[in-house]
């Protein structure tokens, strides 16, 4: 057998294990090295991972300390044991300890290898010694010929080697080939591998030079191949014994040997077959314990390392054209796939690591190969190679969007639907593997594999959904989700479900979450607060809202189908360029609502050239653009023809004209050198803001979701504008519903009437009372306590738009410039969509959306917003990439109408000077004449006949006077004048009213089908659709007598064609 050591054997404490080398016997052998006992076991039933049934049948005590052993395949009871003292002992497991025989070795030295053939020969490999052969062949037939119960002692001294080979060399490993019992392979220490034919009187050998001469293993299924490894290397080599000479080898093999450094005779060389860590290989023991080929699968080899790693390589022959493949020449192998049979080997499990293994002999190729292993704690276990169907079911489930059953309400993440006749064939291999999990493979209760296969192939498709999501919560989804008709309402219900069910379940299981826990995720800003000291930033609240459905596990399938198709569902609700409608479509996300509010205001301001002055177009620009005089990277497109790039004075005049045209109120803020800049910037901050819309949203909320933040927000807006009286009135009016606001209104009233003060005590009051509640209440408290607008501008829990308004009114020019730069940089780094107020729809917004898409994959919103100005004002390849990605998304989901509307509307948005900057898509649906292949457009036929149709037959001859009527009616081709083809069944022209009046038929199918023509792509004959159905229900050939075309041919008749 394959060896475990040379001089110093790696002795695993529990021992060694080996399955019967004779496939006719279902037994396995355990050599206990601690107690020096050999035990024979028989499997009795199940042989599955974690469930192995067996019983002990015999035991042999007091074996000598061994260095190697082998089990005879021809005589199941005989075991040969080699020892370090140089003896080779034969024992009979089916008898008592008296059945013991010692083979004579002339010069005592370590026995390093023993191997039986399928007959009565035993090869013994010995350590090198002078003046004696080191490879001896014994004939043990005399032992097996004795009568049962006869003592082997009578043969003592009479069994000498019949053949002696290789003097003065060390044999490290040896094996017999089963297909040629007289041929064996031996590993020569530090020299190579040799193949001997014992029948050859001249003693010719095949020699391969290599240092991989240990652990020989022969592929039982294709015995041209055998493997070997080295003691100090982590690799292995698989050899092909047909590699005898270069003339007998193919050019592909010779190229591999000459150019790829493949050793001569090798079919596959792997430098690192196992994982090697220096900490696990400190001593000089062998890295690879053993190699084993599976008897039931050709090319399947397992490697056991000293650390307990059991790796399986599935090899196959490389493709070589048949005309290039020699009949008896060597062939190269390649690794098809590799497997780890024991995934937990890398963990610190000293008691569970594998110390020995062997493949089981299975009687049916349909069974998955499996190995028996011996662990360090002495336990036997079964490990199964991953089945070829292990990923079968996974691949039969459409995990990724698009879900084709979205419209029909089909189950999501479920098994693909097959025809009843196809199901057994498609799912048979998987069902067979599943059925064997609880069936015995050995013993008296073993079932016939053929019977199991027949039973599996008769299985009907399951009536219920066979796929179960173990991570999904068993709690039903709320009624608000089930009854919701809008995507925004569904997402809101799912976020509430995540908070109340999934998050509560995680906390009960004491699982630490990476993301901040979600406490309240509804429309109110106050309820979105996070754990921790103080209020989170407004951006953090938005990110928490989005990750609550993106990263949370446990949603049922009904929820997953919505979460995985949010962009598609929004597009079907006409999420496009109606900004007011967009606001309602994304009502579940207050930050996107605010985004579309600003876009709507910017669009209204840009209408009728409202943002064009002095030849400069400032449509859709942001606060930073106005303040810094920035027209973007593609500034030329914002200048009217003949306008020069504006200097500071021209920019000032442009802004003054815009303020004059828009009738901006008088500026009453801090002193500034850029009055016009601040006025336009303040206007930009207010785009899309309307008190009516604001309190209209508040009125739509149910009473349970209303809170005081709606009033404090309006109060802050009034304070920022300097309207103290209005701020006090708002709080006073809200105190009837929220009494706690009465004290805030009184404090604010005193603040507005008295001198401005600030102190430490007041600051303490601010932190203690306001920091953990409403961000707007905190801003009011901060203003009352400190009288500092800078604190409010830097309070990140407030929306960026409010903070920008504060900075524009109360920061001096230098501080404002620095503040805007800082906030813009932060918005770009974090992907904060609130930054649109700073950037507008310009090049900087592309940078913000790049990070936003990277975080949340919302390419839809980014594409829609940027399509307003790209490529009209923005020339960035990312915009084109996102546009193409969104178009491909809609196309992939078969949302053809939505994709077409997006392309048409975005093309209109790209107009500059009335000319689209996006090339309009080509006509995607057109009629063509089947005779002249000319495109037929009804819109071009009203003006009269084309010249080609004005005359036919010759000069002076005019066409049929009804031709113009036929062309305008769509019956005749405007190019060649020929009529539409006739139906080959009724011989009437398709496309004109029929004489049999099918529209009056009581059958609705006939009424619909009669209006459509159908034609064969092969013979091009045309039929009315209802006539085609009637004809091909009984015939397979074309109705035309001379035509033999099988128009109704079905390549797969078992499919249910509809």
C-alpha cells in the first residue's frame, strides 16, 4: 500500500484505516497502533456524513510494531505487516493469533513497503543495503492453499522470494497494477519511479526521474495513471505509464514536456496540492500522509495532509483532436475542480482532525463518492464528495432580478416551472441524491439503486413551493403592506416591519449589528433619531433609512420581490420628469422628496429664460456656482452665441438682472461686497419651498405619526428670515396641540424683546434639554441660549438647505466662502444628495451621485436628475454610463414602454437652442414591404404617390386609379405599388375587411385573431391568424399545394406551445 513514512514514520495515535481492496466485499480494516490490534468491521446500513452504521466482525491481537502494511484483495483475511526490525509478518484475520507467518529476509533492515497483487504475489520493499536485493517478490499461494484450521508454522523457512530486484537501492513505495497483476511500480528513494514487468526475462524497466517517489497510488478506473508525492513537498505528480518513447507520444504531450517543464512520463504536475503553514510543519515529517484514487470515479484523487486537510482533485483528460491522439500514447490531465471534504480542518480541532482515510467501494456509479475517515479521537466518520447536483437546485432558482412573475404574482425565489414531462429529467439527479440521504447503502436493508432511480423518475412536480428561506421571519407582513397600491407605501410598511419585527428579533438574540440600530423609520424626522449622545447628522438619518431595507435580513419573499424591484416599480408609476409626481412616488424617502422639490423649483425658475441674463444661462446652478462665478467644466454651452466668458463685473450685472427680473425682496442680512450673489443664492435655497405644500404634507399624516417637529421646523424657517413675530405666533398656535412648546414660545418672545445674552448656564440648558429631541427644537434652543447663528449653521442634524440659508444671511464673505467649500467637499465625499442646493445640476453633482450610487445603487434617481442637464450642460462619461445602465435595466425587465418614454423625454430635455443634444433613437417599429423591402410610413403617404408608383408598364401608361386610395389605406406599398399579400387559405388580401365578417363571430378568439396576419419565415406565405390556427390544428405542411414547407414544425413537441 502507499506508505506513510520512510525511516521515521508519522504515526497517528489512533491508527490506520483501509477499505477492502476487493469490491466484492463490504468490509474495512482498522489498525490500532496504540494497542497493536487489527480489527475488521462490516458496514450494516447507513453510510452518510454524521451517520455511519457498522459492526465489528473479527479482531487480531498482538501485531508487531509496523512501518507499513497491505491487505490482500484475493484473500480477504490475509494482511501483510512490515516492521522497522526488517521482518514481514503475514496474519489471517479470520483465524486466531496462531495464523502468523514471518517471511524470510536475508539481511535485516527496515521494511518500507509491502503490496499484494490480485493473485498470490507479495512485493516487499526494503531499505538499502549492500549485497542484497531491496525489492523482493514472494508467492503466498502455499499459505492460501492450506486447509482451514491448518497451522502456518509447517511452512516456516520454506517460502523464499521468487524474484529479487534492485540491489543496493532503497524502495520507498510499491504497488501492483490490477489490470496486469505481473506489473508493478516502485518508488526508488532519491532517484525516481520504475515500472517492472515480472514476465520479462530480460528485466527491462520503464524509468521516470523524479523525487516524488512516495505514496504511490494507482487509478483503479484507468490504470494507465498513477500518482506519487514527495516527503518534503506539498505537491504531487500523476504519471502515465504509456509514456515510453517520444515517437509514441503526441505533439501536444511533447510540447508540454519541452516548453511547460512537465516531467517526462507525467500527465499532471501540481506544486501545491495542500495548504502549507510553517507553524503546522515544524518537524521533518512528511507533508502528505497518503494519496488515494477513487475506485468508482476515474481521475478522482484525494490527498491527506499531516494537519488533517483532506483535499479532492477531480481530473480529466485535456482535449486533443482525435486525429492527433496516438492510440497508445500518453495524455495530459487537467484539474476540473477541487473540493475540501472536511472544511473545518483549519480550525484548532486536534481531537477531530483526520489521521487516515480511504474511499468506499460503491456498487452503482450513480452514488456520490464518499470516504471513510479515522479521526484523532478514534472515531469513524463518512465524508461525501460534493455531488454534481449540489448546486443544481441553486441554479434552478432565479435569485437575481428580473423576476418574470412580477406581474402575475408568481412566487419569488422559487423553483423554475417545468412541464410535467420535463420535471423528472430536469430534477431527477437532485431528487435521487436527496432520496439517498435516509436510505441504507449496506446491509440486509440495502435497496436496489435501479429501483430508487425508477421511483425518482416517476415523481410528479411539487404542488407547493419547495424552496424555504430559513432566514425569513415567520411573522406575517402587516396589512398596510398587503393593501398598499403604491411603492412608497409598501416601502414605508417594510421599514416599520423591519423596526418592529426584525430588529426586535435581533435584539432578542443578542446579535451585535454593525449598522446603528433603527429605532423609528417613518416620515417624521424626529423619529429617525439614532442611539448615542446628541442627534445624528441629517445625512446619517438618510443613510439609516436606506440601509434599513438594504442590509436587513429576514424579509419574507413577498417583501423581497418589492425590495429587489424598487426601480422597476417606480418606473411603472411614471417616475420620470414630472417633478411633482416624482415627489409623491418617493414619498417614503423625505430626502428624495426634498431633492425633487428643489428640482421643481429650479425648473420653474428656468422656464421662459428666467435664469438667462447678459447672455449667460444660469439654469439649474447651485449656491456654490453663483458665489464662485462657476459655469462648470463645459462653460461654453451656457453662453449665448457671441457672449464672452464673464469677468467679475459681467457676472455681477448678470446676477443683478436676474434679481430684477425675479423681483427679489430687499436683502436685510449681513454686510457684504457680493449683494447680488447673496440674493440669487438665497433664491436658490428657497426653490421648491412652499408653506402650503409643507403643511399639506403634515395634514396628510395620520394622527399617530404627527409630532411637534412640523411646527418647530416652520419656526426655524421664520427665525432664519429674521421674522421673530411669525416664529412666536407659530409656536403659540402649536402650543394648543403640544403644550410643551408654550414655554419655548415665551422664551423666544423674551429673547426678541430683551437684550442679547449668552452664558454657560444657558449652554448647559441647551445641551441637556434639546440635544436628544427635535433638531429644529435644538436649533431654537441654541439660538435662545447663545444667540449664535454659527452654531446653527454647523448643526449637521439640520438639513443642509436650512444651514446654507443661515450661512448666506449671517456669515461674512470670507467665512461664507470657507464654509461653502467645506460643506461641498463633505457632500461629495459622503454622497449626500442634499448637496444639490450647493452644486445645482452641474458637474459637482455628478461627483455626489457617484458616491451615492456606490452606496445605495439608486442609479434611477441619479439618471433622471442628471438627464435634465446632461448632455445639455454636462459632458461627463459617468452620466452616459448611468443612462445606458438604466436603459439596459428597463430593457432587461421588459419594461419597453417605460424605456421608450424615458428615451423620448430625456431627448427632449437635452435640447439646446431647440436642437436635441442626444441623438434620437432610430425607429424601432416599422412596416416594410415584403417585395421591395422599402419602409412603409403612413405619415408620408398623404401627399400623393411617389414617382415610382405614378406609372407602371411603360411611358404614357398610368396606374390603377384606385392605387392612391389603396396606398393611403395602407393596402398597397407606396414604393412598388404592389398590394399586401393574400391569405393562402381564403385568398383575400390581408389587412382589408373580409367577406366572412369574422368580427361578428361569437368566439372572441376569432374576432381578435382575424385582424392579424401571420407568415412563415421560411416559405413567406401569409395567412390570417385564425385561418392559420384552424389549418395547422390538423396539418403540418403549408396550405399552398406546390409548397412542401413544414410551417408548423415543432423541434420540441413535448413543450407546451402557446
